[in-house]
């Protein structure tokens, strides 16, 4: 599982910081999460192939999370894209993008599909044979979702020595890898754990963009491998965090601790501070395993 941070700062872009956007690669699937202004430039800088992006997830309709979307959609047209593009986001996103395309006399030369979200409960929005994506209802000034990306459990690994010792025919190998027990010709039942090794543990990533402190998300993110949780403010601006429905670094760490996640990644920093290290320092008073998102930084999990 690989994560590339294209942008992780709040509000407006600057010459050296970018609004929210990131790329998650899991089981050879590439997902673009949020699409703030300048995302396509950041994709180029980080050498991420546009053609691999088939699914885009937008958390909410504040500009620093989706103003780069129509530009990216238009660039795909100029590059003569052919594969379908699926966009998942709040109700209204289809109207916004289609209006921009209509008034600019632009017509996508590829399938452009919108999956508009309205539910205030968690729901599955994408699933294939390797990955499942669910929404995480968040508490913000407008309708907002985070997204939980979960790798499906891989098939079990054959213990070749064991299956050969029991003289099991190769035609049963796939059944064994699927976790089934095997009955031999003499009637003996060989339990699956005697014929296989455990698969690589499935990984999970939770993206929680703009949100006030809200313990209701804990059941959805419990024990995830990596939690990205916004931490717009430090303690000194705790009152402002409450008014704007954002979180402080300590509040993000408290959520991570209560959800027993393995790693917490902080991001969506206010640009009023001269160092993001302050966020880590404050969060570590509550939760130890802290990562700092920063533009252009990649992580492998």
C-alpha cells in the first residue's frame, strides 16, 4: 500500500504548499482522493500517470478539496483519454462539473460517471475482487465524507510439502487456497491450516478530511493500519477549531488512540504556523505513532 501526498494544507494554495489531494495505491489500484486546485500539476511533479486514474473520491464541496477537478477532467480530454472515469462525491458535484463543461463547450470523449452521495450513514461506494471502499460520515460545515479503503483478504498460501505428503491432486489446490478442508480417498479430513500458510494481512487506510472532533467515526476506523485525520489547528486555536468545525492535532491523536489505529497521519495544516513539526509535538503527547503528511511526500505501508 503506497500513499503519495499531492497537497495537505488548508484553504488557499501558495507557491510552496498545495490544498488537499492524495493518491492511494492498493493492490495495484490507483485512487485519487480529493482534488484541490493544482492537483494535475502535482500529479506531473510526482510522475503519476494520468491514465492510471479511473476513480476519484471527493470528500466535500469546499473549494480546497475539489477546485482542481474540472481542470483534470478537461486535461484527460486533451490527452484523448478512452477509459471511463468514475467520480464519487456529494450530491451537486455532477451539476457543478457538467455546467463548467457545458459553458466551455467541452464534451468528454470518454465515459464520465458521477456517483453522488447523500447518505449520512456509512455505505459501500466501490468494490471489486481486491478492494472495497466505504464512506465515513464526518462532521463539518457542509455534507462531508471520509473514505475507508480496505484490501480484501488474499487467498491462503499452499504448503507444497504438506499437500505432496498427503498426495493431494493439483485439481484441489485452488479449493485449498480458498480455505477449504480436503477429504482424502480413505475418508480422512485434512484441515486447511495443515495444508496452508496464513496470507499476508489485509491493509486498510482511512481518510478523514475536514471534520470537527467526533467520536462517532471510531467504529468505522477501528484498528486501521493508517488513519489520515485532519489537524488544521494547534491547541492555541482550539476555540477557532470549534467555530470552523475543524480539529486540532491533539484531537486527531485522541481519535487515533480511542480507535486503536496503528499509525496516525496528520494533515490539512493551517498556513498560519511556520512549522508542521508543532503538530507532531502536540499529537505525540497523546498518541505515539505519528506521521506528518507533506506535499510531495510518499509513504509505503
